[in-house]
């Protein structure tokens, strides 16, 4: 007759068994020898069946167990927890409680609370927590850690902090839960404060703590603490993995230390898709578009397929520099390998619009099935930045027929579209409806759009009254909008008042100072002109150098003012001289007031002729077929002289020339501009 297996031998067999057929044989042996009736044998067998994925067999063992003890119950509860069958975990817990015996223990409560956290079921979690307290587990470190995790996952950090403070003993898991909980709740300052308390109590953090802390530093922008954490990791030789190292790269990148982020990235022992995406995203969001695109190419050379984060960042980079050909390639890559969701779809729509292809943006928008509010806002804004206010309104009305409700961003895009298109009545009407019908209080952005719209149309007094009605102190952008209108319509008294307000706010944009100077000069207020030009001279180091990009043959060409480095520079200058001769026949006269240096007039004219957008346009004309549309991307606002010059050029060469500056698109055709000359 077979003898019963010893308990250690039986436990070893069950834990090491990974084959279904072998496990059935062990189960049969346990039945024949009576080993199944050892106190914990049913629990071990249930765990073994669960480990190979046979939950039905695990349930069968549980049902045949006579008077199952708590280890048997826990084995089945844990089996369902590992399969994320959260409803089954709660069902078994409640069945156990309803029977009265056996009593739940620390493991029961810990696993059940974890299920409540994963399902964000705070009500059930509090019910379990109350029962645990009644049975004397209110200070059990494992139960308390599970309660902390539940509160943190549900965003109840005040409750988590209360439980944490009452814990007589805190392990590393408890500290980690609090740090990551505050980070996820958007409270990085509190996360850092918890870490300081942790240090004060002499608790050493591990890699998981470091990840939470680095995320807090990235969100809070505290590089001092971030560098301190990095130093602590190096000094204490804390073991790092790809997650910790990626968090380190992300922390440096999000605080603008891109070179340090790149060094940390290069030193990583291993890199995954998330690591590459973190750096690509940071380059794109900080305006280093070419670096972002270069990293995307390198990532694929390493054999990794970009994820949606990397692709959205690459699309953003293409949008920034107007690289339409590469943007189209990325669009095709997405279509072949990804589900085209609303996030990717919106990014590509925005890319087509910002690269000057509004028709492609609309065609794609019409094909996207799952449009959210951001998608609609993007399409409205796209029409607006191209000066198509009526199409923007039509899209807004189309959206109104859906279940989506417009928000602050929707109305900012709509009012901006009216501003760029000169639709005064529509602007007044929808600005009032926004407040009265949609109950949306105007922000500074909305007031800027309305003041700009009214002032451009010559209603500068009405625009000033609107500013005076603002509940908060107007920002510099509001006064600049009024100032621009006063300059265009020669309302010099009000213009000087607006100029004074602008100077009080000390802007750091040299273009704004040039506008202020022009208004004072028109009013012959020479003392103020001298004062403004002195300010401009003092802020010289802060002036951003202008550049213009043009895509020809699928390649980007960059130009800066008086840049002689381009191989076709001589041909470009020869063409510009010929164009200048023809432009003067049409009445063009260089606006030398846009050169803020004490130079001779002929030198000023030569400098104007070498502006980056003129160099880019001339190169485009030389290297493309007659009739081809030329799209220029400029990083600053187009100046008044270049605006007049490009109108003339469009008439001379009989081409459409599109210039995107920091404010909007200018479509030049037949000597006219889509902005109506009020940009």
C-alpha cells in the first residue's frame, strides 16, 4: 500500500510542477495516499493548478475540500487576483465573510484591498478596511500598505496621508506608495516632502522610490533635488534598470537640460522604446525638431519600432519646421502599423495644416471616425490660422450637432479665426453667446482675440472699452492687440496710451518694441522713440535670430539674414536684384524704419533685401517649376517691408507664395495677401 508523502516533499513537488499531466498525477497520488487532507495541502494544490492556468481545476479542489481553512480560501482568492478577475476576488471574500468561519487574515485583506484598488472600487475597499480593523489588523503593515495603495490609486491622498501618519511601522513599500501616489495625483511638492521625511527617518530608497522621486522632480521643475537624487543614486550604488534610467533621462529633459538628458541616455545599459520616446518627445516639445527627427531615425536603426508617443513627437517636429514630405511618410507608417486613433489622427491633421496643406488636413479630418473635442478644436484652429473664418464657423456649427460641448479652447480657436478673417459681427455675436449661453467666462486669450478683431477693423475705441471691462488686469498681449490696431488706423492718441501700457509690462519681444517705436514716431514723440530704442539696444542679447525654411525636392533648406553660406547664394542675390527692379515699378519702396540701427539708408535697404524669407523665396523660385506653390516657414513675425515685397513678388512671378510666421499663414496671390494687410 502506498504511504502518504511527507509534507516538505509534497510542497516541493507542487511548487516545482509546471506540467498539467504531471500535476494531475500528483493530485491522484495525494488522493490515494491521503496527503490531500494535510491542513495546507488543498491550498498548495489550488495554487499549483492556478499557476498552470487551470482555474476550473482549482475551483474543483476547493469545492471538494471539507471545512477549508483560511490558507485554502486565500489560495483561490490569490489565483483570481493574479488573473485580474477582480469581481471574483470580491465575490469570494464576501462568501468567506458571510460563512463566518474561517476568519480572514492579513493575506485575505491585503489581496482583496489590492483588487479594490485595481478596480477603483473605493466603497468596497472601505468596507474591507472596516472589517480588517474590527479583526485587529488596523496596524498590520501589509494591510496598511494595501489601504495606502487603494487610496492613492483612487486619488484620495488626504486619506492616504492620514493612514500613513497613524502607521506604527512603515516599510519601504509604504513610503514608495506615498511618493508615487502624490506624483500621480499631480502633487510633486508633497511627493518630495515625503521623501525628505523618509530620509530623516533613515530609510534607504530603492529603484522604485527613485522613479517616483524623479517623476516628481520632472513635474515640479526642481533640478536641485533632481540632481541630488541622481547623486544619491550614484554614491549609494543603487541598482538601476531601464525604468529608473529612463526616468532620469525624462527628468533632465523636462527641465530643459537636454544635453545632460542625452548624456544620461547614451550611458544607459539598455534602452527600450519608452527610453527613445522620452528623448524624442523632449526634443520636439523644446523646439529641437531636427534632433527629434534624427533620434527617430537612429531608433529604427537600432531595430526598435517607434510607439505612438515617439510618432506623435515626430509629427510635432515636422509641424514645427514645416517638413511636409517627412510628415507624409510618418503618416503612411502610422497607417500601415497602428490603429489610427484620435490622438494620432489629431496630430497628423495639425501637421498637414501647419505645413500649409489645409486641404489634406480637412480630408483626413473627414476620414477620422472617433473625433473628440481636441480633434474638432484643431480643425477649427487650422481654418483660423489660414484666415478661413467662415469655414471655421461652419466646422464649429457642425460640431454643435454632436454630443460634444465647446470649451475654452474651442472659443479661443473660433474667435481667433474671426480675428484673422476680419469677421467683426460674427466675433461680437459668438463672444456674447460664449458668456451668456455656454456659461464660459472669457480668459485673457479670448479678450486678445476680440480686441485684435475690433482694433484691426478700426473700432479701437470699442476695443479699449472692452479692455477696461476686463475683470482681471490685462496682459501685454491685450495691449499689443490694441496698439497694432491704433498703428494701422493712425489713432495716435489712443495708440500712445496703449504703447505706455505695453512699456509698463516690460515685454521681452523686440518686435513689440519696434511696434511701440513706430507709434511714437508717427506721433512725432521723439523723446519716447529714443527711450524705446535705448531699451531695444539694451535687450540685444535676448533677440531671437530670424530664419526661414523652404522645402524643395523633399529636403529642407534654411536661410538666415545675410547668410552667404548657401551654395546658390550668388544666383539667389542676382534674382533678388532683378525682382527688386520689377517691384519698384509696381510702387514698392523699402520700409527702412524696420531696421533699428543708426545706418545709412542704402545700407538699411541692403539689409532688408537680405531678410531670410526673401532669400528662401528666391531659392524656391530658382529650384521649382513655374506655377509651383512655395511654402516658407519663418520663426518670427513677418515684417512690414517683407510683407509688401512678397505681395509684389507674387504678382511678378504669377505664383502663390505661402508664408507661415509665428502668428498665422499669409497666402500671397496676384499682389494681395489673405490677411487683408492687417497682420
